[in-house]
C-alpha cells in the first residue's frame, strides 16, 4: 500500500529533513508515516482520525527495531497529546 503524498520536512527539529509519507484513508482519517533515521521504515506514525488537521495519536518506534513500542494519545480531545503509553 503506497502513499498519496511524500514530503521531506524537519519533523524532529534537529535540522535534518525526515521523509513523511501521507496516506488519506476512505474513512476520512489521515496517517503520517515518518522515517526519522533514513532506513526506509517509519519510526513514527501520527494519525488524524477525523481529518480535522489535529493529530489524535502517535505511535513511536523508540528503539529502531521496526515495531512501534510507545504511543502518545490525545485522551481529552483538546488537540494536545497528553497521555504516553509504553509497551512492556
């Protein structure tokens, strides 16, 4: 499954442009797949569930093994990621 758009932008703020693949889903949600370490595998997946331009949750691969092991969630619905969960 490919991306609708691919961009290069500095997501992490470190001065290096990461690759961001954007997928627009039929249900109106939008996924942003971010490759932070240039290995061709997303290290971060940000999801806007209702397509309103506000990220609702982010999955993170903290150790670079290709598997998401942490999640940040906007649990209150105020547009701010306020809950962090780590996979045990």
